[in-house]
C-alpha cells in the first residue's frame, strides 16, 4: 500500500510540475502575447537594457518616454500608446 501511495504522489507531482511550466510559458512576454514598445516607459519603469547602451537593467530609465527605453505591452497596443518599434526608435535616436 505504501508503494502505491508513493507512486501516486510521484505522478501527481509530475503532473503538477507540467502544469506550472505550461502556465509560466503562457505568461512569459516572449510567448506571443506581448511586444517591446519603445518610448512609452516612465522613468525607473523600463523593462531591460536600452538601445543607447547606457544601462543593461530594468528600472534604470532616467526620463519618461525616452525613445531608447522600452516596456513589454500587450501585442497590438504599442502604436495606440504612442510607442515605436525598435527600428523606428533607432531611426529617431540616429536623427537626434
């Protein structure tokens, strides 16, 4: 009886881990539900490194709406927020 209980527990754990992995994959920004949007991050609220290379971490944006800074936003909403694609942001920075 103890052996079957252990086997059942092991199977339940394996199934639970599989479900957690699936849920995490669905929430990850790169999984398709999010896109990088440049020029919409507030100071201290960017998601990662900027285009100009002055920092490589989240939360280090110095000014609001800097074209070099980005945030993940829901796919298809960047333009309506006044944001830029990576190519548009690079072109804007090049022209400055």
